């Protein structure tokens, strides 16, 4: 079991220098006395403690857009038009996370040759993490500074060039390919093992090698519309090497006290009707991990009936999702949102299920008790990888037994969410056992059907990515599924005025300021992106598309 990072670790890592992250980012590297392995846990932490990303990007933008949650009062008519306060990931990358990873790489590259040989594995870990997060940034930003970024502090350029997204994909793939080879070729007998400072795999470099290889396929999958031949070429090599092959190799961060900040708190966010309806019908064993039961237990119903607040004596459905479309919310506000709530003795009883708060923020209070569980941040899990391969095989882009990969992915997803709930100390969730999984796999909507294979796989990807909102968003952009015609039926949301609302495709891109030292490179990059006819009306057009998101 991986060690739990206590946040105070960050304070003793720099006892001989500074704990000011801004200063770390501007000082020459020779003023930082920490070793690469000492820098590693802090670098990791700074990539996953961004609470504003959850508050804005996830809970209030991407998740409502993709219909994986609704606010407790329903969506407003402007919810598909509001992209404000988004793109926290860019600040995280160009702030401490990317800078500290670069510090690790730089320090190792400037060691004597014999010392460098001892740090191949730690350098490889830093490169994998840096590639992953840079890919995550470009996913909604397009062109960005990468190969020349972070160099000013070492006496390098203060005006880093921007690479196009197409160029970045080549860079990322080569770096991950090189890392795989480097790990494989390194002398294991001399390697410095980071041990518990590696918050992912406790220094097990064989797992990092599998992650580097598998991440290549994940990144290449975004090329499906732009360059399917290249996707297949990359996949051919990836499939011939060591891959993520079990839940024990899933690329996930297990962390304690990362989510204490209140902005991680998803209170006030509820289940969506499309998800809950499908999960109820198919008896999905993950439903109690995704969502809380509503307030209508038999005990509460009896209280409300006795008080004259309810007429019925039986309420069969404990998981109920909120309507997505603002015009439906408005039309059904009294029946669905207002009358469905009943106040008794200061307690408001609600029909609609809330999110299962603790899988997002284990510190949330439940029944007066502050949570003490651990947060799990999934990045590329065995479930993700199996379902992605099932999809690519169904499209004849890679070889593979589609049915086996599909069922393997579902099983792994259920097992992973069991683990997430257990670690977060979630209240009142049902642990799915093997019999539950088998029953689910044999449900009429879930049982593999070759004629519906692609739809079935993508619906499972959608559900499995619940804890990875960016991947749900990317999935819909990449495949157009699920939609209003699939078994998991998303809504066509309309405003109260009856105007169809369209899901945004990217964030608002910043307009370069002439006062910025790197103004010309930023302007050139934006001008180049604007040449794409699918870019949109302007950098502010969130219906516009980034390069990989081709129609």
C-alpha cells in the first residue's frame, strides 16, 4: 500500500532553503538544496491540490455541460454559455507543478555522468508527469510553450516558442517512448529509489514503465479524426510492450489532506437524470458510490405522512436525478424541485439525490462527523485503458477481442470505484461483489451485443470517467456519444425561451498583452490557431474547437 502524504511534508523538504513556491520558480536552481527525490513528492502534490479547478472547471462548468451533475436548483438558461474562471490547469502547470518537475529534470541533467546513471528512473518519473500534465493543458488550450518553457530561471530564453498541438503530440509521444527505453536500459543496481517519495507507486519503476507506454495510446487516441494512421502506428508499438495490465498498475494518486480546502467541496451538486435513469434501469453497482440516496427512506416517509406532509406511504426509488434542460426545470420547478422538498422540524427532505460528496472530498462532514479518508485521483486506470482498447478494437484501429476488453473494463471500473469509496470512507455505499458484477454484465442493456458494441463501450467509458470530468468532456467531443438517441439518453437542453443550448468545446483563450515579454510568440500561436476554420469566431468563442477536436 502506498504511503499517505501528509501536507506538512512540504515544509521540511526545504529546511535549508525556501518554502516560498513563487521564489522557487524564479531563483536559479543552484539555490535549491533539495535532491531530486526530495523534490518529487512536492512536485506531485502541486499538480493535484488545485481546489479552484474543482470549484470552477469541474463542478460548475464541465460536469453540468456533460450532464454528469446538476446544481441542486437546476441549470440556468446561461449554463452552456458561461466559461468564466476556467483553465486553472494552465496556472497549475506553469506555476509550481511544471516548474518543480523541470527542476528535477534539470538537476539530474547537470549532474556528473556517473551520478546521472543513478537517476534515470527518477528523471523518467518526472518526464512522465510533465508530459501528462502538459497534454492535459493543451487538451483545451491548443498551442502552448513546452520545450522551451521554464528555462529563464536557468539563464535560458525568456521568450519560449509555442508548439502547435500537432507538434506537441509528436513531442509527447517521443518523450514517452524514450522514457520507456531509458527505464528498460538503466542499470537497476545503481538506481536511487525514491521509495515513499514516489506517491504513486512507492518506487516500483516497472509500473512507471507500463504507464509511460500506455499513456502513449491514451494521448494518441485524440488523433482518431486527425490522423488515424498515426494512431494505429503508435498503437502497434504500444501493444507489443508492457502495458497497464491490472488495477494494481492503475495510474492513480492516493493522497491524504489534499482536498481539505473548501473549494473541493461539491455540496449543492446533485445527480443528473440521464445518468441516474440509466444506472437505475441497469442496476449499476456503482450508483451508491456516485450518488447518495435521496431523503425518502421509509422512516422519513412515515414521519412526513404522520405530519401531513406526504400522502403516499411508499416511495420505491431512492436514486433520482435532476433535470438538465433549463426549460424543463422551469416548467417542472414546482413539481420536480420545489414541491418535492418537504420541510419538517427544520429538516428539508428532498427527492433528488446529491453527489456522493466524499469521493470528491473525503473531509466532508457526514452526520456531524468530519471525514478522515483518503482522496483518490485517477489519471489512467486499468478500467480506462481496457475500455479505450475495446473502443479502438471495435473501430478496427487495433487488434483485440472487443467483448473481453469491454467486460474487463467494466469489472475493473467497478473494482476501482469500490476502492475509491473504501479509501474515502464513504457512508452507506454497497460494495459490489463478484456476483453483483456478473449480474450487471448480464443485464439486458449491458450484456455485450456486437451490433451495439461501440455505443455500449462508450457509455461505459462515460460512466467510468465520472471522477475524471475532463475525460467525459473529451469523450463526447471525440465520439459524439452518448447522446439523445443512445441507451443512456442525454437531454437536448433548451433555455427557458426555447433556444437549443450547445455544449462548449473549449475554454476562453487569453488575448496576448503587448506588455507581455513573450507577446509576439503568443500572438503568432493564436493567429495560427485562428486559421483553422473550426476555431470559432474568436478566442472567446467556447463553441470553437481545438485542433484535435475535428468535426
